C-alpha cells in the first residue's frame, strides 16, 4: 500500500484512534493484571513476558505505521487535536512513542530472564507498561494539566519499579530517594504551572503562547517558567535535579535502569520540547523570560558534570548512570541552540534523533549489566575482567554500545552526535558544539575502561557462566544490531525527526 | 559494485571467522582472505581510468548515492578508485592474506577472535582507500583503530596494555584535530559545496572559493586548517616528533599485526596527506615547503639514528619506518611528477619491504623467542632460507637496484632534486640521502651480529628450520618486491596519471 492509501484509512475512522499506541500500551497493562487475576497462583513468566512484549511490539508497529502513513503530519492535514486541545497527535509525539515502545519491548523481553526467580512478576510487567502508557501520553500532552497528569502516570509506576527488589537495601533506598525527589519536583512543577496559569489564564499550550506577550506580571511568568523547567530537569535527570539518578539507576533492577535512563528520559524531553517551543515561543516571550539561556547553562553544566562524575566511578552501573546524565546534556542542546526565527527544526530534530539512537545503545548497555547480574558477576570494572573470553558475543555487543556512546565513528552514536553538534554550529552556537565535542572525547576514557576490562585484562577470579538466557541475549543483540544499523540507516531517521520538529515552530 | 562487494565480502569473512571454532579459524581466515585478493587483482586488471579522482578525473568502479541529508550538507556513500588508491587496495588485500598465514605459528590463543579482527580491519582499510566522501571515509578511518587496539591489547607482548592505550589515544586525538580542521574548512566553503564529497571540496578549495569562518579570514583559515589536518595525519604516518607511539605499538604487537601496522596502517597517513593536504591545498603546502621538507629530513635522519641505537630487531625495523616515511613526505612536498608519484610508489614498496622485514624478524623470534641482537649469532647456520630472505629484504630496504625500494627512493630523489617549489629543495634532498647510508649501517651491523658468524645461542630452545607456512609469505613478499623493482610500471603508470593533475593549476 502506498502511504496515501494508508492515510486515507486513518481519515475515515474516529480521531481518537490516533491515540492507539498509548491505548494499546494501557490495555496491555490491564491484560497483564487480568492474567494475574485468572491464574493467581502461578502466572507463567513466559505468558506474562509474551503478552507484555506483544503489546509493546504491536504498539511500536502501529506507531511506525502512523509515522509512515503521515498521521498527524503535514501530508495528511497536520496535527490531530483531541479532547479540547488537551492532547495532540503529531509527528513528534509519534517519533517519541517509537522510542518508548521499542525500549519497552527490549526491557520486557530482557526482564523475562531477569525475573526468573522473583515473585510479583505480573506487577512488574504491568507497572512497566503503565509507565510506558504515561510516557506515550506525555508525548501527546498539549495542555499543562495533561502534562502534569501524564508525568505522574509515568512516574508513579517507576517509583514502585525502582524499589521492586524489596529485600535489597539498595533498591529500597533508591526507590525512596527517587520518590522523595520526584514528589518535590512534582510540587515545583505544579507550582510553576499555577503561576503560568495565573499570568496567562489558560493551560492549553497554544492559548498560553497567545497570552504570553503581555508584559504585565512578567516576573511571575518568569518564575513559573523556571519552575516548570525544574520539573522537566527532574524527569530528564539534568543538573541540578539529577541527584536521584545515580542511586535510582544503581539500585533498581537493571532492566528498569535501562527503562528509566532511556525511555523515561526521552519522555521528559518530549514534553519539555513541546511545552517550551509551543507554550513559550521565543518570538513571543517577554524579554526577561529568555529560557534559552537557562537551557544553555543546564546543557553545559549537565554534560560536563555527568562526564566528569562518570570518569571517577568504579562501578559500571553507576558509571552508566552518570554517563546517562551526560547524554541528557547533549540532548538539551536541542533546546539550548534555539533562536527566534532560526532554522530551529534542524537542531531540535537532531536532538530527537540522538535520543532515538541513545534509546538503543543505552538500553543495550544497561541490559548487558542485567545479563552480568543474572550471571552473578560483580559490578565493578575489575569484576568484568576477562568477560569476553567466556561470553564473546555479548561482549561484542557491549563493546558496540560503549564505543557508540562515546561517539566513535563506526556506530550510530557518532552520526547522531555529529548531526547534533553540526546543527548547533549552523544555528550559531559553535561554543555549545565545542563543549559537547570535548566532553564526548573525554567520555571515551571511561567507556573504554569497560571494553579494556572485558577484552584485555585477565580475570581476577574464576567465574563460571553456565546459562545463556534467551530473553536477555535477544534484547542485547537486538539493541546491538539496532545501534549498528542506525549508522547506514540514519538518513530516514534524521530526515523524519527534522521534518516533524520543524512543524512545531 | 565491485568495491561494495569487496568490502562486504571481507566484513562477512570477519563475521564468519569470529564465530568459527578456534581450531579452524586460522585456515578459514586464510582461505576467505583470498577472495578480496582475487577481487582487488581483478580490479587492477580491469582498471581502465585515468586522472585524479579528486580533480575531475575518471573514477573507476564508482558508486555515488545519497546516504542522508542533514543541515544542508548531503552525506554520500561515494566510493571509487583512481591510480593512487588502487595500488593501495591491492597492497592491503595481499598483505592481509600473507599476514594471516604468518600468524599461524605465533598466535595460539583466541584464534577466531584474532583472525576475525584482522579481517575486520582489512574491510575498514579497504573502505579508507576507496571512500571518496569525507564522512564515509572518516567512519572507516576511525573504524580501523578499534580492531588494532584489540589486536595489540589482547595478543601483544608484556607491556601491551600501555602500548594499546597509547596507540589509541594518540591516533584518536590526532583524528579529532584533523576532523575539526577539516570541518572548519567545510564551513568556510559555505554554500559553494552541497555535500561532503571529497572531489567537490577539493575542486572548490582549488578554485579559491574559501570564505572566512569563526573570525578568521580565508587565508588564515586555510593555513590553520592545513596545519591541523597535517598534524592529524602526521601522527599516523608518523613523522618526528609525533612518532613516539610507533615503537611501543610495534614492539608489543604480535608480528603479523606489526606487518599490517607498518605495511598498511602507516600508509593511511601518507595517503590522507596526499589526498587532503597536498591535493586540496597546494598553495599552502608550497608556502610551507621549508617546515614540511624540514620535518621530512628530520624524520629520515632522526628515525635512522634511533634505529642505529636499538638492540631489539623489531625496534630497528620500527624506527626505520619513521625514516622511510620521511622520504615519502619529501617526495610529496616536491610537487613534481616523480616526487609525488615516487612517494606514492614508495608507499607500496615500503609496505612490501617493511612487511617482509617484520615477518622475517617474527620467523626468527618464533624459534629463538628473542629479538635481542646480542642474544644470538650465526642464525643463518640453522635457518638458511629465512636468513637469506632477511638479507635480501634488508638490501631492498637499503635501496638495492632492481628491488621496489630502489625504484621508490630513486623516483623521490629524482623528483625532489628537480623540484622548483623552493630553491633549497636540492639541499633538503641531499641531506635526506644521507639517511640511506645510516640505513645501510644499522641493517648490515644487525645482520652481521645475528645472522652470521659462528652459531651461538644461550637459551635451550631448539633452533631449527622454520616451517613452510612461515617462510612462504616471506618468499612471496620478496618475489613481489623484485617484480615491482624490475617493472615499476605495473603501478607507476597509473600513479603518474593520477598524480599529474595535482601538479597543474590551482595556485602552483
């Protein structure tokens, strides 16, 4: 079928079907609870993981189909607004949903092995799916109210998931810390929203933008914008709301670390992109509310701090947590390099594309950690010594992730960083690109330590790896192949991202 | 499509070997690596183009498709060869196969990974020599480093971790400097280029379409970028004083890896210098002729003196590479058909001869387990064939007529003496020629002490004749060296056709 024929079908059905990806994720979560209710004593792990994976893959397929068919995009009449403009389905929301669903699929497939000897498996899968639903709604939120609600929908299951290993002190502590900081930042976000509402009299992003030009109460508006920015900084684990991230990523079950650091972070960026670009357009905001400067500071501080903290870690999972903060800094360039009237779609799209590549390589890296935890190998760099001689295929995949995260050329991460920095230079922010490039070069130091440990060092202790867990291997290899294929296949990704990003302005 | 097929087959071979059982990997890798040899020889036989690929000449076996569009500049999948790159492609495939065979004896653990990485590196090397889009080229360029890092770090000598990291860090920083310099040029060209295709950029630069960027005017930008790109490649070549990673890498690397490192990887540096600095910015190169020729002469003399001071056979050969690469730089900066052409020919010749020397050292090491000159004497008594080939290779290095080394060095000297870019070029040439005397000195001295005289050896290893599969690659290399020495026109004709357009027009 041609894209036109596909688009025709979507026109003839009700508009709410454009929300199918989010609905499918939510229904899958409910179905998982249903399975648990029907077979309360012994819900088969395979059935649960199968349902969860099928749901997220189906949602992924539908999202991809919508994206190709042009649902909510310029080719079929533009964004689809629903429920009094509270939600909007457009190219950007679909692009981000693509990231969430593919990460969710990888995570639940990997969790099949990870949860082998745990109870409460149905809860695990359904909470994951509910969090993914929240993220999918976040990407479509077009009103500050739905922004807040969807953000909570994504966050609440995440708190529980981080603390899933109930008997593990680290997991519980991480969950508590995550929850407390999350509660504080939710309060900050809600307060910021109320201030913006007080100034503009509306919660819908478009109406906020229309009312924002009036100079009275610009100070209150500025405070509101700053507080909203703080709320998003929490969700994306950006400085100064990043303190929860190392503990939460380290303490959580590794598949959940993968989920939070890839999908949840991307969700934070999805809503930050939409809110700041659409509700507070640079052309309209009063002079004192120039939020781009705030994002520039955040971007530089976040990537630098994340990188330097990562370089000092001895624990691989914690190193990845800090590297994830560093990558939030790169993605922030998408907002930091905007100018009034500039070619903003390019840099924002580049940031989105980077988040997609990041979704593969970072999820893969955390799932490799899950694999190693499954084998009972330790968590420090030394514990990884000689892993390549016992598990060469997985070690190759991890090597791909590490080099790709560092931005070495033969992998997808290089291309996405290159396009991101290049777009920043084109927008006139060559110093942002320079800081990013220097940070990226420094990051090779700590990423290559993992590679060196796995391949070159000799093992300190004898360890036996008996199992080859199917689910974890599938997910890790899928992520690895994705990271590799995103090098030659980056063209359609970046073109889609930049096209859909351009329509936001 | 032949180039894509060549690269894809090599990648697939790497993958197959990587997952093959260790016991079968060595023979399988050797068998599979013959495929790219056949492919590249077929390309050489079917080659029917002329001119320089970057300067509007015919491009053989060309493919050009848009890879992706981002921010106004298209990235292309653009590959093809001309008279400069085709000989290097042939060198890469032939030398890889020989290196694989020479690894049968020394490599005895994790074989499938070793041979898989060697083939992976070969695939990326083929990409480096065939890519004509900056971006695709850079991807391959960097991708070569990764397998090399593992090959030194896993299978190297006692100090391998240090050597591998040093190699990786040096070359990566160099790449970053080069990348920044080159991208600044592209930004300076502004709208006069629409893609990162090297021919487009080269022609725009030679047509003087460069504008200012980041507060620099066009002339300053061009000089700064030239220096940045030059430094980036000079590390790879390497020229003094950026050569310090090389001896460590060579001494620690297993011999077959040294063969590829000296034989092909160093040529990446000189090839890139020729393609980027000397083809795209001849005006800056000729303006900077004194420092460049000075660096070349210093590399020749200083590298040779360092070689003279070594006791480790492998270090001797390693430092002599620094010396030989100095000749190549001298030939490039001469800007005459024999200078640049000879430099290109010398890349091939040095690839064969340094590969031969490293392999010969490796074969001796396989039975004696030492490379120290003082530890052994009279090896020729027990390993006559190996010693004979070693001697022949050493004479090739010294520039014995009718061997490839002579042809390369003779062309370079002929070209640089006649060079008109600077009145002092004959002086530089004369100074560089003294390098040959030192080369003869250290090689003869080392051979006299190790190979000849009464047999004596302290350890209780049984020093016997090397196995056939150790000597066969040596013999093949010696044969190729002689063939190219007798008939340099097998390559030199196409090289000259590709080199001549560089020398005309565009600010010279």
